[in-house]
């Protein structure tokens, strides 16, 4: 199974365990893009609708794409009160959209799944002249001591392939995406925002979160369960709760106006 399709089997857990995004992200995107209620918005990879809801609550019309049947089912329930949100079950690469249709295309924690050779060309093609691409993602920061050291030992022993920076580091300013966007010929010079926040986790909530990550979904079940039980034991020994710090990184880039 392709790695990006692993989320559908844990759609319910994904909906309750994945962190949301700071409100300032949505305000900054709307301000930069100069959006009005009449403008059409496209979302790439809506998952269960966490980011979709952020724009829907601000009165925008959103077409949300995702390949996961269960993910879209969960998103429909989550956003049932917003009639201006529509869903299509498809990948962005396969979606047969109309060129130059959208004032905003956004991807929350999903743009790294889009085929590299199509990321910028295809988004630019569907944006209206002067339209905005907004890409953002939550990046977990290393845990504080002594948990950081204990987690590192657990990874080394039970899943060494998962040690090191998290996959979400792709969204950091020194990660590959920022460089790719800056070098893209399809967009003007991008703008970057960083939002720092934290979320309290128990052993249960943290291991539930890890169960929704694709890298953990790809582990053999017995390996995954042993790994998560070790994390839970470490957290409980640390008092049963810890604060996980995040940085949300937002990138905004405008398609140049047509000549």
C-alpha cells in the first residue's frame, strides 16, 4: 500500500487524535489571499476536516479532496453544518478540475504526499491569476528531558528506523519544501510564518496520536504495539502527562498576475 493511503484505516482515531491548527493560521491565509465569501477554495488532502473547518467557520466555500473513503465520511460528519463545503474522493493528481478556478489552494499536513513533479505546476494551473497557494504543517518539537532521552532509547531498541527528525520536519524552514517553493518558477517569492504552541498529552492520547502516523501504520503490528507500550510506560513513569511543543509553519505564495 502506498504510504499516503494508510490513514483511511484509522479515520476515527485520526479525527480525535490529530492536533488542530492555530486560529492565526487561517486569519493570515485569508488576509494574504484577500479572500471574500464568493471566492472558491480548494483543499488538497482534507483528511477528517481539521483544517477544512478552520476555513468553513469563516464563511468560505471549500472543495475538499481526499482519496480516503473513511476519512471523507468522517469529514462530512464533522462539517455537516457547513453547506458550502463539498467533498470529492480523489487524489489531487487524478482530480479533473477546471483551470484557473480558485483564489486559494491550501494543503494542511498533506502537500508532501503530492507527486513532486506536479506539486507546483498543477496547483498553479488551477489557481486564478494572482491566486494564493497556502501550505502549512504542524511540526512536533523534541520532548523535554528526561522523556527525550528515554524516547530515544526506546526508538533505538524497538524501531531504529523511526529515530531522528520526524517526517513533519519537511515543513521546517530549513527543510526541503521551503527550498523547493522558493526555487519554483510558478510562484512569486513566498512568505513564511511560524506559530509556537503546545498540547498536553497523557500516555493514551500520545500513543493514539502515534497510531495515526503513516510511519507507525507501516510497522508490523506486534512491533508497533511493543513500541507504543514502551512509550506509554515511560510517560506514566514521568507522572502520566507531558507537554508536547509544536511549531506550525505556514508558507504563502502567490501565482503571478497574467501579463
